[in-house]
C-alpha cells in the first residue's frame, strides 16, 4: 500500500486485536476515516463485514479495491486489464508536465508511463470495482518510484534512487468475499455518521493541521483525472485551498468529532488518536464517556519517515531537525462494560 503519514501499519495488530476482542463472533465494522483502507483490508481478511468511508476520492478508490471488491469476481479481469496497461506506449501529457517537470515528484520517463496508462484506463469504460483495482495498481506503482520523503508537499532536490527505476504494475492484494457485502463510500464523516449502523465503529480522524488532501494531492488528481489548476512549488490542486476539514482546525475538531460520536449507532467504538493532535487524552475520555465505559491503550511508535529524516523546504533541501522521533498513539475503546483487551494480533 502507499506511503502514508496516517497509516496504521505499525499499529494494525493492536487495532484488529481490539476489534476481535470486542466481536469474537465477527460482525459489521464501520471505518469512517478509512485513508489507505489498511484497517478495513485487515478486518476483511479476518472475516468481518466492513464498511469503509472517506471524503477523498483516492481513499475511496483504495477502499473500493481493498474492501468492497471481491477477488473471485475480479481477479481474472484485473489481470487482463493490467496486462493491457503494461503494453501501453509511454506518452507524456498533463501528469508529466505537472508532476515531473513543473514539480519533480517522478522522473519524466515514469510520468509518461503514468500518463499513458491513466488515459487508457479512462477509455476502457471499466466497471467501478475493476477500475478501482486498476487505479490502485497504478497509484501504488507510482508510489514505489516517487522522489519524496513520504508526503507530496515537497520533493527531493536530487532524484531518489527508486525514482530512476521503471514503473511496474502489480496486482493489488484484493480479498475474497466474507459472505456478506463489504462497502466503500465517499462522504463527509459527520454526514455519514447518522447513516451508520454497525456492531463496532472505528474512528481514526485527522488530528492536527496536516490535511491529507494537501499531503496526497497527486493521488487525488491521478484518480479524478480532472487536470486541475495547480499552485505553488508543490503544484497542489487549487481546491486544496477550499476543501477544508473541521478536523484540521483547532477550534473545529472538538465539535466535529463530538457530532460523529453522538450520531453513530453502534454498541462499541474504537477511536485512534495521536498525541500530536489538537485534543488531549482527557478531552477524548470526557467526550467518549457519554457512550459507555472507556479504556485507553497507549502505543509508542516512531514518527513517519518524513519527520525522522528532518524538515525540508519545497525544493527538497533539508532546513531543520524535528523535535522528537516518537509518538504515542491512544486507542480509546468504548463499550457498555469493561472488557479484557487482548494483546496485539
């Protein structure tokens, strides 16, 4: 899966272990801020019926492939589509100009491959789940040859060694059906919360000023393929300026998260929140206590790679050191009674 500052890769066992402890007989789990869909993918693999939601198009595409799509239905068609895309002749276009020349996220040779493959995907009139699998394959292939420190706010002054390798499509790890339909939706979490009925809701909201749309605007443009107006050295989509989230605002996050918590209909909640966030542990406990008994698990882990290698300007030049190298992630587990939480799965 793509590099992602909000990824729960290092915490996945803690999250899935807590979910399995609360729902030993499985059931429906809703992830309202799905991001890379890593959590939903892991839960589907364990046999849960999963509903993943996110308001960004690239995240919805990831969830459509990793949560909603059925491997038995789409494996053969996906392999055929990827085989066709591998034979497409590179042709530089808008993507190459925007992200390889005006900005330097990818080598122009790979930019031309991305342009041509993405154009072909658009002309194939694929069914939504098959299109999502093809787009995720292309997104992940591009991620493996990028020249960034992990976010698309800056790029390296010199090409990263991986950026000089040719882009290579691989089939995403799509999973077979769990016997009940899994879902991927695209919507605002506050609006979607009122529609949720599940055995457990998992919430991993943005927690500070860092916007996922701003950090991963290239993926949004790759998926939407709308050739937007861009701005700044990072060549971000112009709508990064207007598509704001209350969760990226210090005064906005509290009311927004409280609204989500109050609206969802589920007997169990798990909330993941970082100690770099705008809300404190005490804030979250107070907010969640109205829903039931709150238990808190603390998990220390290294900060994302971009932070660990230092602070860089938009030209990729190192201009400072970070203040700390480790974070603490809090898992707030809310139930109607105390439960014994298992060790990480």
